């Protein structure tokens, strides 16, 4: 028997192929994958979503802010497309239990997630046996990165426990081998690869966030691994296992063709280039229209100009006034002395008139804020971590490779407001701060500051492990987009307190 697995991952709520930033048609969204799904589905096909669906686009944001007691559009979409199984991703915890539970109740597909428990009960299943006929059965193991507590609000996961993904898969494969008669085992992992799939060389800090390579290398007995979380495009093998990962925002569909008799497996990826499925669009058209209206609400104007970004690299090298604005908002709501912010991957900035569309396309995550008590010595390590973002190639300043590949991570380069500093990129990592002053005085190791950062960073996200040594002074539960919207309603004529406080030397 030949079976087929079709998988999406990291859809982040993107149903529509029209980009929210400029409303242009793009190769994205479940409405443009739908054609592939219909065409490729045969009687022995399983359609699987690998998580991160509830957060990440304005439709989701609008739903969470104003209509969270209604059915989630992603639940409707998964039901319409007749998904068989789904996994939970780390972002599916971002809006708390009510939304997650409602989604899980409304979606008809079966939850596979096995290494996360709530009140001691597994949220999905330890494993799932799918029987195609009496002689053809496969086992599905759903597993999610156990790193979620690093990023998530404590109250969103207070009833959860997370087992290490590798340990869970190893143990579960063993159980299946001992107790079940199956033709094969597929792992559905909301996580990615910590090492190069071919050479086995480390491609990131080995934190346990991604363990796909270790699983493929060290666990005998599974055949296929559908991965995600890193937003990469992969259809290949790793240590003899067939693996896939499909790009985010519904840009790709992963296809696994599997002959259960011969064990032969082929993998592929298809782009979201099909005709727009208007029936699917109609399912959420009303909510989408309200989202679009909300996005175009004018909130204020930039006094005397705009805050548009035309060169993202330059905007990071010479801290753009838009970053000063983000820090200004954080300082204003927190009363901290210092503030740190990154400029996210594709930030476009604000025209003269600022709308909600500008805010959500500039600050794309539902981050909230945390005020940390930080010593001068930790602040130094923090800024040294930021300085790792840069490198020099042919005497020119550039972005260090690991912030570009395998996943662009420009959101992990923070610019700190409230201190003045000079970074010399010619020096080795960890020794690049040439000077660091607060109100004109060199920062001493024992100095103490309050610094406001996102909850993502406060949890150590981006390998900022030093923040874990800081005491949390307070948390601010409003997300940054709401903070910016409130700031603009209080200051409809926006004046940015811009200061060129960061200097970067490279020649
Ligand atoms: Mn994701």
C-alpha cells in the first residue's frame, strides 16, 4: 500500500494570500495550498498540521483582541480542509488556556501532542495508531519543543509540564516497537534541527530547543519526521530518515509518499501557488473585513515627517528613530532606566499617518514587557551578546552568518536605550564593548539599573541566558502593539526622542 502524508507547519494563522502589510497577492496562505491538498489527496492520505497556528498575523491578533469568544478561523479552516491530525506549537500557548482549549475543542482533527501534559493529563495522545486497513497501520508520535517555558508567560502554562522531546520520542518508539504491530512510525515534531543534516556540525547553541538531528541520529526505528518551528524548507533525509519542514505562513505543503510494503519514502515541497480557494476565503471573510477596517484606523501622525525604513541593515547599524520610538514606548509604560528593542525581520516602519496596520506589521509578535534589575556586569554581557550580530567580510560590516542562516534572526539584535556605547567589531566576540556609559559615567560592574525588555528576551530567548540572573522587578501584561496604540492615543502628534547612542567601529 502506498500512503501519503501531507503536512503544513507554522501557518501562523495565515489563510489569506493577500499580505497584511500591503494587501498584495503572495504565494502564501492555506487558501492557496487548498488546490494542492485537493489534488493530492487519495484514499490513503493523512493531512497533518504541525502547530503554530493561533498567533502571528493580524487576523489572529484581531481575533484575540476583540472576538476571542468566537470560533477561531484556523479551527474552521482545518475543519474545511478536513485535516486528520494536528500538533500544538509553542505559539499556540501565546494567548492562554481559553483560546487554546476552544481551538482544541472546535477543531475536528485529532491532537497528536504527547510530551505536554496539562493537570497531569497528556494534551494529545502518547501516540496514535492510524489504521488504513487491517494489514496497514502506522504509528504517529506528536511532540513539541520543550523550550516553551523559556518564552511563555507563566500563567499560560501553569498547569503544563513539558517532557524533553528526544527522551519522549525515544521512549515512545520503544513502547510502540514492543506493543504494536505497525508498518512504520512517523514523528510529527514542532521543533527543528540543531545540527547540519549532512555533516552533523552544530548550527546553533545546543540548548535543546531543536533536537531533530539527535532524534534522527540516535533513535532507531522511526521512518519519517515532519518538523517545523525553524520556518525552513526541507524535504530530504537525515541519518537515513525521511524528513520535511515546510516554510511558515502557509507558503508550502510538505508531501511524503510512503510505500508501506517496500519501505520506500520520497519527500517533496509544494509552493502556495494554486488558485485562491474562494470557499475557504468566504469562511472568514467577515472577520477578515473587520480586521482590515481595524488595521486602517488612523492612530496619530509622526510630527514633521515619517518613520519609514528603506534599508533594514542601515537601520540596525545606525539605530533608526523607529527603534528609539519602540524604546520610548517601553520606557514610558515601565518607568525603567534602560530599554532594549530589536527591529524585527521585515519591519517597514511608519508613514506620516500611523495606522494599526503599521503597528502590527512593525511589531509582529504578541510580546509583553518585563522590567529586570540588571547589574552593570550583566548589562555588559547583554550588550556583548547583541554585538555578536555583526561580522566583517572584505573589510565591510555585515550580519554574522548565524543570524541569517538557517533562519533569519534579526529580531535577536537588540539596541539598548539609556546608555551610550561603542562596539568594535574587529575584536573577538565577548570583548567588543569599547566604552559603555550611563549619564556620562563609565558603567561599573556593581552598578544597578532597571531595564525593560520583551517577555521573549526576559525568558532568555535568542540565547540571552544572562538575563536569567536578573531579578524581575515587574511585568506589564499589555502586549507591545496595545502599548504603542495607547501611547499614540495619548500623543497623537508623535515626537521621537531620538539619540544616536550606539557607535559601531569596523575599520
Ligand atoms: Mn513558528
